[in-house]
C-alpha cells in the first residue's frame, strides 16, 4: 500500500453529540456518525500524517488491535470518507488545514 496522507474536508461540519462525533456534509446532505476508532482517525487526519502513522501511533495504541487488521479497516473508512467528500486523501502532505479536534468518544469494552 502506498503511503497516503489523510485530512478532513473544510466543507463539512463536525460536532460531538451524545458521546459520538457526527459529521455533516453539505455537499450531499450526508450525516455520518463515527464510532470510536473512526473518531480517532478523524481527529488525527491533519493532512501531515500518513494513514499508516495514524493507525500505528493512535489506533493500535488506544484500542490494542493488530496493525494489519486496523490498517485494513482504516483504509476502508478513509476510502468511504473520501468518496463522500468528508476526508481528503493524497500521496503528498495536504495543505495545512487547521480544524478543531473533538473529544474521542469513550469506548465501552
């Protein structure tokens, strides 16, 4: 897999609601409720960090999951998010995109 940089689209609104991050896309009126892992990826998607780094340093550390399985799931989330216009994906770092980092929902294990 190529190194992919992931960033959040500036065209969306994201809010913490009821312990979950909710992303609203005005482009297609889509409403996306992110689970704790997707929220971790969302908050880490700064455009300067590769998906592999996010998975290794954030997802695997926080959720204690194997890297290969986590990367596969993260890639699926990022692909779907980019198809809906809520995430940006590039083989090069993305322009600086300052956005508020939302609290990650608590995980009930």
